[in-house]
């Protein structure tokens, strides 16, 4: 636990200094090891990718116990700091959320994502009061566990396209400030991609900001210049991998030829990922 505490403290510090933190999202042991082998010294998990790898749809459909087990497996093979996307926190109340935080901290993570979106609820988002109460509960649970995890408070206004552009920006800023005040370490306006809005958001919120990598998002150097603290890939790498496998499967099925295996990673190289 001492090592995990030190990892969490160091991970938090990386959100408040340059260079910008690029976190790729893993979904299983293989993806985690490949990302670390590529040179990343910290990774995240993707809730969608983990759910799909477990045979479930995204949106808290995967059983919590299976998510915790997969996260622990990723932490074990990664050997670097791991932050976990736990969606809404797998708890309807702040008390239930606190139990989830204790369990995911027990899996070895140094951070979590908590989102304010309500999939299938009467309203698309939790109220600010509800969302901040949950962040406070998460912070208290992490403190009780002795691990100062990095809480990434996600707001879904841009993802859901709620309101007109001005109200969407203003509400996102208000939520970002409230989440930071409640104990979040970073704010995640998922779906925000306009350069002017990014710059304005970073300045207005006054704390570390996380963005989601997407084809229309600026490059790391430009985002760093705008003051962005970190970028995560969400389910992007999972979907890239799915596309590659689908293409290979379709080629194999349609041609009946085995040329595609010439470009595969060699068995000894794959073995080496797990024997070092």
C-alpha cells in the first residue's frame, strides 16, 4: 500500500507540470503489456473496452466484480501507475460509491474516472449537488484507504450535446469548478474539442483538464500550449484493435489465404511481454 500511495502522489504531481500527460487506455492484460512495452509509463483503463472484453455492453453492464478483477489483472501486468474508468461508480448512493472506491483501490489503482452522466435515467445528468456529493464520498473513501487517488471528474454535456454552445460551456465550467472544490484533481469535459473553447475552459476552471483523443482534436504540443494537463484515448485504441481484427477476419474468410499472418507478432516476442 505504501508503494501505491507513493505512486498516487507522483501521478497527481504529473497533472500539475509539463509535459502534458498522454494516457492510453488498456482493456485487458495483453493491451496493458503492449502499451507499457511501447514506452508509456502510466496507463488508464477504458470502461467500454473492459466491458467488451468481458462480454458485456458498455454503460455499467459489466458486473462490478468482473471489472475489479480485470482491473487488478491490468495493474499486475502493467507494473506502472494505472487509473481506472469506473463510469458512474457502480453505486446509486454516495455510500455505495464509497464501497466501490474502496474495492477498486484494493485492485491497486492510483486514480479513477467518475462521470456525471445518467444512462437511461430520467435526466441526462446528475445534479451538481448529487455529483459533488459523490466526489466527496469518493475522496473520503480513498483517504480512508490511505491512497490519495487522482479523481478525474467527468462531465458529459459536450458528449451529449446538451444545450446551446454558450450554455453548454458555462454549465461545464460551473461543474468543473464544483468538482474540483469537492475533491476532484482533474476535470474531464469529454467531447470538448474546439480550440477556443478548450483555451477558455482551461482558463475558467483553474485546474487540471483532461481531454479525450479524437480525430478532430489538436496535437499534444498545441494542447499543452493551451494549458491542457492530460489526454486519454478512451475506447479509441480498443476500437482500432477491433477494426484490425475485423479486417483480418474478413480477409481470412474471403480469401482462404494465410498471407496476413506474415505480419503477426512473433510468438517469442509475445511470450517476452509476460516473462520479463
